[in-house]
């Protein structure tokens, strides 16, 4: 897997970079799953506390 950032150039000006593989992918998946569950609950009119 190859990232889409020219690391040597960007690392001089960027505050943070995420690695490939890994990076922010797991956070993206977690947020997507949370939103999917919330949408399901709203569609089913399930109340949460």
C-alpha cells in the first residue's frame, strides 16, 4: 500500500502525518459504524438514555 503524500516534502511543513496502513482509517470506520447505529435507532424509533 502506498500513501498519497510526498513524505519528505510534507514533513517539513506539516504538524502531523498519519501512516499507511493504519492512519485514520480505523477512526473513520468507528465513526461510520456509530452513525449507522444511530440512524437505525432513529428509523426504528428506539429511544436511548
